[in-house]
């Protein structure tokens, strides 16, 4: 059986108020819309993610999805700073100017 906890009326000492850093419940409940895709990966990559997922008690597909999401987050801001003619090589740009 569990022993009862006995509380005393002692002073708490130095108390420090901590800023509320947790997201609101609606942000925690939000689930981003998913799109199913078929993607061919190397066996080596899939084996790696499966092994890592097992170590961390998660799904390997979830790890791959988070990796792709992190890549997008990191590059989305950088792509807005690029010139409008992305995707064209410098030699193609030079030819089009002549």
C-alpha cells in the first residue's frame, strides 16, 4: 500500500515565478494535414531509420517526415531571399541576356 503524504505548514522559502512557456492546448492538438507519397529510398537509408526508430521507440516513417519538415523549415526562409530566377544556371542566364 502507498504511504500517505504528510504535509506541514512550513514556509516555502525563496519562490521564483516562471514564465508560462508551454504552448496553448489548441496548438498541441493541431495536426498538420498529411499527403501520402510513394518514395523509393535506398535500403541502407531505410535500415538506418528503422534501427534509429527502434532505439528511440518511434516510427521510422515519422522520423523521415520530421527530417523532411526540418529541411523545409531551414530552407523556406532562405528561398524567399533568393532571386526570382532560381533554378537557372549562370550560363543559362548569360545566354538569355545575349
